[in-house]
């Protein structure tokens, strides 16, 4: 019998040269591990015609060589990988610790986040820094990691009007996610703090600080500690 992917996995053409692989509809660590396993298997045994893979929370966008392959052929070539997800050996996640100075000029939205939830500012900092987050995928701008695992008490809508420039190093909350802006860029997430670390170096072979699957913790520091680390 031909290997078939698990029943929750389905395919959907996304463009004339891309195919979307859906791993169900639930954002969870189990779904994340399935996606990581799929990426590892394809990386270890590349399939003809695959140009690039773009993972997200519950899906992977597969870009392929549309001049030589059809959607149906790519789908057929991927099914054996999806049927073997349990075979993938995932590494132990790295733990990345990020020092953060919360509030003040570094976190101009912290007080508003606290007010929205009826919490003290100190409680928002405690909750945000007590969680261990998972880097589900990278996107938006190079190196930006979408971190899942935000305490539900802190889930906060994005700003109605995005900022034209968010300073590099800003730590922010957007919906039920958190993340760090590596570079100065427009953004609509609420800024709760800032890290003095330089997390993006375009001249480096490994320009980004995060990898998919990393575990991340935020460590509160004082304004004085921030100034010393940033100097």
C-alpha cells in the first residue's frame, strides 16, 4: 500500500509555482513538531523540483519548479515524507535568553497593556518574563521570530495605527504572540521593552539570532544595565 500522510494533512495550490501543505488548523507544539519533522526530512533527502520551503504556524508553503513539474507531481513527491514524520530526529531545542529593559522609553506601550488587562505593570513584566517561548517560524523581515507561548493574560490587540518606525531591539506583543524587532522597521505590535543585544548582522553567515524551534526566555534588566550593555 502506498504511504499516505496523516489524515489532518492536506494540500492546496497557492499559485502557479507553489503548493501549500496544511498541518491541520490548530496552533500547537504538536503541529510545530510535525512541521519541523517535515522540514528535516526534506532537508536530509531533497526532492526534485522543490525550490524553497516557507514554514508558518500550521502550514508550509512549498515553492517548486513549475516549468518541469505540476502541482500533482509535487504533491505525490511530498506524500512519502509526510507519511514518515515519526522517523525524523529532532534536536534538543536551544535556549536563547534575551535581556530586556521593560517600560519607560524602551517600552512605551507597557502601561497601556497593563491597563487593558487590569494588571499592574510589574505583573505584566513578571508574566512576560516567566514564560518559555518557542520560535515557530521566521518571517516579516529577516530574522524576525514569531514566538508562541505568550501567557493568555497578556494577549493584546495590535495597534490600530502601526508605527512608521519601531526601534531595533524592541520587544513587543501582537495578539497572542511576542517577538523582537531585529531592525528598525514599521510595525503594529505593542512595545513593552527593548533588548540591548544586537540580534541581526547581515554580514554574518548566520545573520539571525533565532532558528525555528528555539526556546526563548526574556530576562528583565534595569535601565542602568541596559545602558552598560548597549555602550
